[in-house]
């Protein structure tokens, strides 16, 4: 029997290692969950790792205003490394997840450069918040000519594209090319499609005053919606008002109509109409992120994770989800089996409860159910125009537009971003709109490649070589080790 010396105390048990929390996704749910954990975790209680394809969170409701030039694209995004300074940020994507082994396979930037391709990461708690991706259909020509509207890059690229098409129409002598350049087709009558079309139409109509041979009536805007209404979130009455408002601005709204083809840059609709166009914007819904199908976690028939009211994945301990990726029961709905809508209003609130339940789980405390009665929706129809259906009250026109801006200003993360957005709105009310296209940003090396005898993208999307532009690449002086001029 071992003897214990008098006056000595037994050594304290070794401290438990910190829990490893892996957050997949840096959008609404991912950022807000990590932010709340960062603020409330005790020292040494857990380590939080956020895996995200981009080093920022995009506040998507501001994408239409960024496309119209009302807000700088830098102020639509929130830098994750600054906001989540207490978390580890890994740029990459989750390829697959084996929750039974608590292992996630990631494709990171570093792993690709090293040639390994992927890297495995182990965790104790998993938060799945990868968001959603654009839902496309097998429409002929869509992959070649369609433009998405889900990221800040797509929004700014679309703005540049619209202005470039106006430049082409102003400078061409070909009436067919001019007509196609000034025809803009948007497919999808939800928030993204309606707000993007309305803001860009507003911007383009304003820009025509600076073109000597373009008028606002020359621009042709078409909205194609497969159902009988647009903006279903704001209610049927406000949806009908939105249609009337858009048509009053000479926007062709086609309800109960589908896009059958867009081959050869011709949009063919299900009613037989054909529109030669160089701009086709696809905003016809979203679908769950593909990584959800590469897990061993339960999915519902729509491909979303089946979740409990506590935001845990059903039948999988230590796995959590919210937002677009999660099918969360709506406990406030009158009809049993109703799920929360996958929108920002629920995502932000779910993220706060999700972080709280993870903390409670780590500390052995009871979990809370998610309950939030849907407050309503607001939508912008361009500058000083909007629709809203909030807490049973219906607003339209200028009051709805003010409510739209006030609501989203209150929801955009960080005081820094709120102040910058408010300052830009104030300045835009005092000065004229910016109508500059910076399309060359999408190909920043094009001019250098052209000068070096390479190739350059032209305005039509094709490639030009240096020789095609009149450069004599054979006679261009070249710096060589024997050329003394290079040292001058």
C-alpha cells in the first residue's frame, strides 16, 4: 500500500482538453454562431474553427443595391478574420463529412497548392451551415449564357455587364446587335430576381441621359416567372401591386411562363415568344449545398438536414444545423409539420439559439426550443419604391422603401458596416448616381497579356490576340541579358 506523506495534497486531475467545434460555412448562420460562441465561451472551454470558401460573410439583401451602385461592394461583405478574431478561419470547402468518426474532409487552398487535394479534420461538435447554391434546370444554353445573382462578384459583374451592353448599343451600327444588347431577361420572380431587375432598371434608365443616342424607351426588360405571382412572401395583394408597378415602368412581366431555351443568345419562352438577348439573369430559386448529400446525416425529401426544435440534427448527437441547410419545425405554425422558411429572418435568430444550445450542451444544461413567429417581409422595387407586409400591415411605395432600408440597416452586422452604408445612402441622396463600368476588373491582366502578344477578352466575351489588335509581336523589342538598354 502506497504511503502518503503528511502535509501534502493530491495533485489536481488534469484539465479536460477544450472541445473542438467545427463550423462549416461562413454565411449568416456560420458567422453569427461563431460570433456568439466567441463571446460566451469560457477560457479553455472550446476551440472554434470556421471553414468557409470566402474570407467574408455577404449580406445578400444588399446585393441589388450594390449592383445599382448605391452601396460599395466592400460594404456588402463582413471580413470574418476581423469579426471572428477569437476563431480559427480556414479558407476552403467541406467535401464530405463522416459524423460517425467525427471527421470532415476539407479541400483548402493550402492543400490544393501542396498537391494533396484534401485534408481530414476531426471535431467534437459539428455546425453545418454551408448555405445554398443556385437551383438550375436543364435549359439548353443556360450554362453557357446564364448569369447568377447570389454573390457580390456576380452582382458587380452584372452591373458592369449592363453598362457595357449600353455602350455596345450606343456604338454599333447593327440594329440586331443593338436590340439584343438592350434586352435584359430575368428568370425568377422571388426577392433576388425582382429586386435585382428593379434596381438595375432604375440605374440603366438614369444612365440613358448620358448617351447621345439612347433613350429609356429603347431598353427592354423582361421578368419571367413560372407561377402566377411574384414576391409570394409579401402576400398576394402586395404581389399584384408589385406587378402593376413594374409594368407601369414598361417592364414586361410574364407570369405562368417558363424559359425553354437560351441557345445562341436567344431566350425562348414557353408562350412561344423569342427574345434575342445578351443578358439572361437566372434567379429561379436555390437548393441545398451539395456537401449535405456527402454526409451520413439524415436528409428530408428536399435534401435539407432533418432537425429538432433545438436545432440538433435528428438522431445525430453533437451535430447541429440551421438556416438554408436545415429543416427546422416551426412551432408557431397552426398546421403541424410546417417547417421554418429558409430565409435570413430565421437564420439570424436560429444562429443565436444554436450557439446558446451548444454552450448548454457543453455544460450539461437544458436546451431551448426555437420559436419565432414570422414577422413579415419587405422588398425594394427601386429607388423610393417598395412593398411590405409586416405584422399584418401592408405598405407600398415610399413608406415601404423606407422600411426596407431601415430594417436591413438594423440587420447588417457590425457598427462599422452600418455606419458606412448609412453614409453612402446619405451621399447618394446629395450627388448624382455613378454610372461607371469597371468590367476590366474581371480580367485585370488582359491589357498586359495583349501587350505581351497574348490574348485579351473583348466586350462580346470572345478572345483577341495581340496580332489581331494590330500589334507586331515579332518586332516588339524584348529585354534580354545582352540588352544594355535594360540597365538604363
